[in-house]
């Protein structure tokens, strides 16, 4: 009898252990792999649910097979309900349009597919030159042009002469008062990128600081300039310039003439 009781007790003990086995600590459980980010589609196709026109672009809210999506294309005459295709979509996350005063979680810059561009969209120049850059191309170009190199330090460059002469730091500090006026600045070219048929160059003269972000000014010009050149640029001050491709410049010297 004692032996039977002992065996029964052992069986009960084993059963209880199986029922109360603790789970492994959370640290021992391998986390599920994160899903890779979705690749940009090769094209977007859908019906126009909403349309917002601005100076250069039309923002289209499209009902696509994968859900509602915003796209920005050349300004056009398409109507609500029209079916359109947007080629070469370039994704811009958390894009804020200064012109609209609106922020999009995600918008695709692209071009209406061939055969869908209406008469009001930019046409090939009569001179036979290149066609205007698509929004996707412009976004990629501005992405390359925006921001000067973080690792380039410029020693002090002598200030330009003349009543409209300013240092880079002075241009930043006085930009609101200088808006629409001509300025002359002398500095070293630290970056040069071609955008929309113009050169976007970044000038530094040793004034300002990285922390205040007032040590670098962007100049647009048709004149050539190589990185490392010391040049004098004269042009008009523009503030809060929004090119509509995801990039806004707080201060810009436009259509400048360069001299060495």
C-alpha cells in the first residue's frame, strides 16, 4: 500500500511540473524580424479623388489598388474622376509644402505618363532645347544640391567691397531686411550642383558657425564655378524660396553673376 501511495505522489508531482513550467524570459525570445521598407512603385495608377493646383504642380489624391495615395505632377487640366498614371514616382516622406501650408505624410513626385500630359503642362521649348525637368527629377536634383558639406571648414576670406557687400553671416542675420535687394558676397565654393539649368553653389567665407547654421549661403548662377574657387557673387536676396519638390531655402542669392 505504501508503495502505491509513493508512485501516485510521484505521478502527481510530474504532472504539476508540466502544468506550471515557466515561460522563457522575454530576453531569450528572439524578436520577429522587422518588415523591410516597401520599395517605391515603378508607376502609380488610379482615379483622381482630390486635386490641388499650385504655381507649378498639381497635387493629386489617387485611389490606387493599394489604397489612397498623393502624387505631385506637372500642373495639368485633369478632372476629378479621371484615371491617370504617374511614371517614375519619387517618394518624399513628411513633405511640407510652404506654398500650400500643408504637410503630407507621403507624396510621390512624378510625371503623367506619355499621352496623358494635357496642353497646360510644360511643353518642349520652341528653341528645341531640353524639356522642363519632371517633379521627380527636380526633387532628386534638389536633394543633391541642398545643404553644404559638413566636413569642410573655410578660413577667413576677405569681404567684398562696395555698399552692398555682406559676409555670409551678415546675409543670414539681415536676410529679412535684404529681401529683394542686391548683395555682393565673396567666399570659397564648397559645393556646386546643376539644378534646372542653373548651378547651385554653396559659399563660405569663414564667418558664422555650424551650430547657428549661418556659415553657408546658397547661390544660383549660370556662371561656372569649381569647388575650391574663391569667387565674388552679386545677386538678389530671396527668402523662404520653395521649389515645390521638397526643398525650401530660407535664404538664397538668385541669378548671381560671378567674378574671381
